[in-house]
């Protein structure tokens, strides 16, 4: 009889589901899980804090469409990972967290690092479960993989009691479900597609908004076609940047506020009308704005603004549907409209302002000057990781993206401290594919501080990452000279 341990079952089940990366911190009771994962041919990356490990794992999910695992110990280990889970779930990025937990027969006794982990993870995930027995492990792993990538992507949690890790079972009693295929592709109804095309044809001031859902679904070719076929102006959200290059002639990012405010028909491609897009509300949007919304999540449709055309489906497939109908209609939004003139005027004047700021030679340097010179040195295909308050906001406009999924930032949850974990994930992937692409982290000083110890992880794995810290010596905008002197006098530098 051949026996397998719980640890081996987890590792082999992950391998069977094509999971390639585990990020984590080992300790009792999951040391054997990490070892079994490596034995199964899964790459294990040992990090310095579970939160950063979870950020890294979730970035792999976003960048590849296949989840990675964040492996943590019980109690505090799992609790540290919750920040990463929440961030992933808010961003709609797939990730699987696997947490060791107290032995089953010690539950409720005050066991070492005992915590109600399955319940704790419920708020931060789409699926949170503990396998009922060893034989259930492969099915639970498959369900976690499937749940995190099907429908709206998100986080999943699997709880493994310590005594399950080394328990053994006859291999003959185990059945491994086959590898879960990529999500089935869903299409919008023809009726809504026709409605959308009619709306576009009647629009005076149309605008496409490209979100990170479009980046995640790898809709770049389809969206490129849509822009070429329709001639529409587009605006990327922060992580939608690069789906089409920032220097594309139809990109109106430099006139963002005006484009949002004056558009009469907005086509929302995999982005939410949340705080990042000012909820779609006046005074940032026109009260008469009509919405064509594309999303994979039915519950998202009409959030904050009623969608006149609700295109429920995979953004990549739905954009193809739109392109097909637009082609049949041979309709093109003219390049000589008042709307285009208006947007181009604003872009030119904003470009003049940022150029003037960039060329100031004051000391200390302003953000624009710093970014202007950094941007000149960045290779076009590099991954840009960006976080911090002003560092990220101004970096968004000054550091251009030319390729999809090459910008990683604080995202929907506005999480600071994500940067180093994201950079590690990106560098691990680039290294595995031997692309030679650079990973560049542009960090505010306080954002860097949240996960600064992960620099050690980068060095230990010899990851070629460049970190640039924009140091304004403080959180948010820092303090002015007067205030600083006052604080120095009082000996109080604690708040910054
Ligand atoms: P951004 O930050 O760029 O505005 P959000 O994270 O707010 O992006 O929104 C992304 C949206 O994309 C979510 O509402 C999510 O449901 C949706 N989404 C994710 N994957 C797909 C997909 N394959 N097709 C369509 N929509 C998707
Ligand atoms: Mg700062």
C-alpha cells in the first residue's frame, strides 16, 4: 500500500491544477506543505511578512490569470495575510491562501495560535473552507482554484489543521479532479449589443473607459480593434493603463477631468464606478451621462449609475461583439468633431503645464521634475510598480505604459505597502520566462516603509528589481519648513 500525507495531497492537488507559485512564510504546521510543494515542482518563494507574500501571490494571479498560493501558518500568520486577501478580493484578482491551523482535536481548547480562521476569511474571500478529511483535499483545492477565477475573480481560503498535514492515507482512495479549465466565456445579449451601438451612433461626446478588468481579461487586441473601428477617444483607469499604449493618438488621459465631465455616452470596459471614477456622479460627470457598461459580474451592473446598455459578459468577448456590429454598420466617430477639438485643446494645455513643472530646477526637486527624468530612462516594456500618495498620483500621469499589465499600484483598496510584493511577483515571472524585462518600483517613502524588509527577499532570490524612493520625508505631502522647525523644537518627529 502506498501512503500519502496531507501535505503531499495539497501539493499534488495544486500541481494538478497548474498552480506554479507559492509565496509564504513557513513554520509549524505548514513546513511540510512547502517542502511537498517544492518536491511536486512548484516554485516556493519565502518572504518576510505574510501580507507581502499575499500581495505577491495575488499579483501572479492578475498577471497570468492563474492563481498562485499564499502559504501561511496559523493565527498571526493567517491574520497578517488578511490584508493581502482583502486587497486581492477588492481588486478582483485571483489568489488562494492556504493556512495551517490548530489540530482538529484541540479546537476550542486554547491551542497554540488557535483562531477561527475559516470564519475570519469569509469577509475577505469568495470561498473559505476546511476539507473534512484527507480524501477531500484535492476536490477542495480544485474548487478554490475554480472559484477564484470563474465569474468575478477573487480570493479563496483553504484551512489545513496541523494534524492533517502529516496524517497519511492510502493513495488508492484518492481521486484528483482534472485540471480546471479557464473560465467559460460569456457573451452579452444581442439586444444589449444593438442598443449600445445605437447609443454610440447617436452620441455627441462619447468616451471609452478601460479598466483593469479589461487588462485582466487580456482584451488588448479586441480593444485596439474597437478603437480603430470606432475612432472613439479613450481613457484608462490607473491599472487599465497600457491595455492600449498611453501615447496612442486616441488616448485622452491628459484631459481626464474634462473628458469625464463632458462625455454624454460612456462605455465602461471592466472598470467600476467607484471612488477611482468619482462614482460616475456629478460634479465630476454630467448628470445626463448615458452608460454602456461591460462587466462579468451581474451585480456590478448599474452600480451608482443606471446602465442604459448592460453588457454582461467577458469584456474581451463582448468587445468583439461590439466590433462586429460596428463593422456591419460601417460607422466611425469623425475625427473633426467639436468634442475632439475640445479634448485636444485641453490635452495640449495640460501638457504645457506639466512640461513647465518638469523643467523647474528648484531644490528640493518637485515630483514632475523627478518623474520627467525617470520616465526618460525607463524601457518601454518595463513593469512599473507605483505606490504612495503623490508619488502614485503624479506617477500615473508622468510614467507612461505602452503594454498591458505592466502597471501595478495601490488599486481599488488604496493599499500602501503592496509595491515590493508586487515587484517580487513580477520579477519572479519575468525571470522564469527569461524576458529580460525590467521591474521598476517607484515608491513614496512611507509606502516603501510598510514592506521595506522585502528588499531582503529580492536580494536572496537575486531578483533584478530597481527601487526608486521619492522621499518627501513624510506621510502624504510631508510638512513645510516652518512646521518641521516647530516639531524639531518640540522634539516631536513621531507623527511623520
Ligand atoms: P479599475 O480599478 O481599473 O477601475 P475595477 O477593479 O474597479 O477596475 O473594475 C474591474 C471590473 O472588471 C470589475 O467590476 C470586474 O467584475 C470586471 N471584470 C473582471 N474580469 C472581467 C472580465 N473577464 N470581463 C469583464 N469584466 C471583468
Ligand atoms: Mg512621503
